[in-house]
C-alpha cells in the first residue's frame, strides 16, 4: 500500500457533550460525516473515527480506509473512551483497520491478550466475509 495521509474526524474520547462544549452545533455523526467528506476531497487516504460512525463515513466518502481506535475486547475497561466497540463489532460495522493499545499494553499478560484479540479478529473476519 502507498503512503497516505489520514484525517481524524472526532476523537473516540469525545461524545456529543464534548462536541457541544467545543462549540459544534452538529451531532457527532454529522460532524464526522462532514470531516470525512473534507478529508476525501483533500486527498486523504483514510479517516480515523469511532466504529460507531464507519458506516456513515463509508456512505458519504467511499474508498477511504476506516481506522477505528477505541477498540475494547468484551469485558475490558473503557477508560477515557466514550465511543467504543469490540473488535468483532467494529469489523461487522465496516472498520478496515483497528487501533488496539491499552487492552494489550495494560493486560497482565500482553502477549496472551494480543493473541486473544487476534483470534477474535480472525473469527470476526470469517463471519463478516460470509455475510
């Protein structure tokens, strides 16, 4: 794959209240969609957004890589993240790339946590390909 620029839409640590406090009058989904369209028009390769908005991004700005942070395996602490999904949910929603940091780095056994997440992703991809 060629090198490309990514644009961030709305941080996964922000929710509707945080967007409103920042002075935005649009809903989180509308703000994400607007920023995705701008990113595509600017020539960005992909966008970073919550998995909750990937289907909207794909519909308004097709062809972009859909990178989703805020990925938490079932039972993991959400920490400061407001809009999270499990790896399987994010893949089912249409995410093309997942960002998974703290659930691995903060696990008592990071290698085992990473292995479990890789298995979950592989299973989710098989199920996603079947549908």
